[in-house]
C-alpha cells in the first residue's frame, strides 16, 4: 500500500533564523526537532518535500546564496523535491500541489518557519486544496518579539488551526 503522507519542511533557512530570533514553544530547538522528523521520515521511507523561499528581492541587502540555502542539518537528498516559492504559501504559484499529488500524497506533516507567516499560509492553502494536515506544534517557530513572545503567539495559531480541523502533534509523540 503506498504511503499517503509526506513531511513538508518550510523555510528552515539561515536568513530567517537571524534577527529576530526564531523560537519554538519550548525553546531554541527548531533545527534539532526538524532534523529528528527528517531522520524518522527517511527511515520509514516517507516522502519529504522541502519548501524554500527564493525571492532575494524580499531579503535584506547583502543576502547571500548561503543565507538562502537550507540549514546545513536539513539538506535535501537526491530525489527529495525542493519547491521554490516567491510568496508566503508553498502552494502559491508553485508546483507543490502537483508534486504532492504525483506522489499520491493526501496528508501533510508540516514543520518549519514561521508559524505566523509561511507555515500558516502553507497550512491554510493545504487545507483549502483538500489535504489532511498535521502541524508539528513544537517543530514550528516564530519570531520572538518583546511585545509578543512566542509563548503567547504560537498558541493563538494552534488554537485557530485546531478549529479549522488541522491536526496538532508533538515531535516526541508523532509516529511515522
């Protein structure tokens, strides 16, 4: 029976991890958690899809290719699709939907950056496109702002996703 789930890693790129600092609900461990999910997916032969923001015009002056690359601990292997995007959603004007459908995928397990932006938009588009979606709630990060700490912001998004029939799981309890 073909596997119908895929791990989708969104925008874990150095440029987005500088300032403000990106934090998960329980700390500065996004890369470790995403790396653990990546290893588990590869071990079970679950498809992995990387979504990468590629619009340099959106970036600060002096942004390098190294800044835009995936974090060194989350490098795609041969055959793992990389979806370049110009907008917040991994689905907007990309071939993400076609790629997932060609793999027989109907359930996405999502981790990455940022809970408030690209993860949120990708998750909402996925739901609109008819996918089942699970957000790994402790493997998403958001900017830590003094006036709006991650411990206040991310729970708001989690609650809204749950209302929208988006599944929530922890990296620790997720089984591939």
